[in-house]
C-alpha cells in the first residue's frame, strides 16, 4: 500500500473523473497513520462517514478510512448512483489517494457494496467484512418486485422524511437497535441527510437494482467474514447460504443483537474484526 497522509484524524476531499465529463467529490477521512494496513469502512443507508467511528477509533493498528457514499453526507453526484458506478468511483478515489489495496468493512447497503467491490476488484481488496449484507436477489422477478418496493419507499421519504425515519426504525430488524442508549442521537444524525438524495440512493442503488452476485460468490477465493445479529433471522438465513456457497467465507452470529451489530455490540465487533484482519492464515 502506498500512503498519502500522515498523523491522526486528518481528512480531505478528493475529486476525480469517473468517465469523461463526469466529475465527483467524495469525503475520504483518514483516522491513523498511512503506513499501517488500510481498512475502508462503508456505511449503510441513511448513514455517513461517521457510522463506524466507535469501531475505527479502537483500531489504532490500522489506517482506517471512511467515505460518504453517494446521496449521503456531503457526497452528491450527477451520475447514476448504481452499484457499479459507485464501486468504480471508490476504486478511482483510492487510486488518487495512492492506496493500492484496502480491506473492506461494509454494513447493510455498504455490505452489498463491499461484496461487489471484493468480487469485481479482488486484487484491490484482499479481505472483506460484511455486516448484515447480501449478494442481492437471485431472480429477475424478485428484483423487479424489489425495485417497485424501493420506489414506493423513496416516494414516502420525499413526502415526509421525519415520518419515514420513524417508520424505518420501527421495522422488526431494528427493534434491538432502538433500545440502544444513543438511539435518538443516531436518528437525529440520520435526519441531517438530504431526503431527495436519499431517495435517489434508494431508487438507483437499492437491492432491486443490484446485480445478483450469488454465482460470482461461489468462485471467490479470498477471505470473507460474515457478521450478523442473532435476532436478525432474515439475514442469518441469507448469510448461512453465503457461507455454504463460498469456501473462504466465515460466518459469525453475534448474540443478543439485531441488524446493526457494530452499534449494539461494538466490543465484540472490534474483536472479531481485529482477529480476522490480523490473522495471516486468512490470507491463504
């Protein structure tokens, strides 16, 4: 890895060309010295680059980086927020920052993106941690139905953002997350996002728009750590199938938490992360 920054908690914005006549800026935040192994954190829907702060602040042996994904935080783009476009943008951003390789940690939407990056650019991303993520939907019919569902969600988000947030976090998969002592503060942070940009993200980078990665996952030979919460039955089933399909995938089910493991159980999440990233055997 080549580094481009030194010192603690510096941050800067990089601009770069994705394709001719398309220009983008993404916030790329470094939290430690650039000579250390790089870890790029990818937040979930409604989040921003601060999503994993409680985790990255405990990983002093790594060069932790985080970005605002398109439609979130400070990143607002003119190009389509598709998974392939976003992945290409991230690769180019790391190239501009002179980072040849980075391990990935992605949550939910960020987990889907992390998996796409790892499968599409395996030489750039040697290890990937996917928290409550998936390889997408298997059939065209499922994707079509999900696209319709995501468009309906986007319409509701644009109509009344505050009500959308209340409804979103009332979903069963967030029930244990709502009991977190900092839950209200976290939701207030989510409310700082631009609802029109979030709606674009739902329509253009939602699960229905994602290409299915199931077949590609089967042939992947680099280490993958899958993390899910014990109370998140849907994603346990998805990730169990992923672990059975991919010979280099390891599944960890964290007790007494739901979809958002890194907020609900940060200590265990960090322990699992460190063990996986530092284990030389997982490079094989």
